[in-house]
C-alpha cells in the first residue's frame, strides 16, 4: 500500500489525522538528523498495526510531503 503523508514535526503529541488524499502526521520529534523520519515510521507502524520494518519512506526524505510504502 502506498500512502501520501504530510508531516508536522515539533508537535505537542504524536497524532495521525486522515485528510482527503493524504494523512497528516503530527510528530513530537524535531526535524534534525532524521529523528522525525524515524518517529514517522514508528507512528505509522503503530497506526497500521504492522512491524516498523514494513514501513519505508520511498519519496521525500528531506521534505514534509512524503510517500510511504507499507508492505503487507
């Protein structure tokens, strides 16, 4: 499954919010040294109830708009 995500780092709590054509993911982690990307993988793995190794960022490593691949 491929999911488009908009990431908001530095939020007060981790939260996944569905929108029309994407998910908006609020992260407490700062966008420094890949910490937000690591937190994003963990939050999405919990949201979709899959192991973290099945969640990959395939586009947008340094952007707030990312494309995520979730393997089943």
